[in-house]
């Protein structure tokens, strides 16, 4: 559930047994706005909510996928070819977003990247520890 500048996660969505552990968080910064530094992590994104224990990821209207490392406190650019807002002066590419037809299932590059490069490797590591 979200508003212009914040959202409230409704649950992890990974486990019905209550045994899921948050190891990172990810969100998007929507359309470009002069009111916000949309292509950067905000203070809210990098402070609090176990930020000293988990990494954070954000996709931005400029086409970036950024990672915040909780260990080094550094931000790195993982990608600059995500769909971007043509109104963003910091736009890195010409990859326009595409509106989906009504009732079309959604899929996006951001979550696919997170699943492939964050969640699955963590799961494989947990399996190795388990066995």
C-alpha cells in the first residue's frame, strides 16, 4: 500500500509459516519529481528498519538500479538500463516504460533482477548451511 512518498509493506509474502527472515529490502522511486531526489536513496531508505543489518535496493526514474550496502554504507549502481522516465533530467537511457493492458499480469525487470541475483543466491546459501 503506498502514497506519493511512502509505502507500508503488507507482509513478506515469502512464507505462511512465519519463518521468513528479511535479508534485504527493495522498492521503487516512481516518476520523476522536482520535489525529491528520486535517483538516490533517501535518508529514510538508509536509516532505521534494521538498516544496519540488511542491504537495500531501489530502482529510480532515471533508469538506475541501486544497492545500499549495510556493511560499507556505500551505494553502488547495479544497472542503468531499467525503464526510465523521459521527464527525468538524469535519465540514463531511452528505455521507455510500457503501460500494460488492463487485466494483464505484471512482470518487471526490477523484481526479476532481485529474485535472480539476491533471493535465489541467498536461498542456495541457506540450503548449504542447512545441510
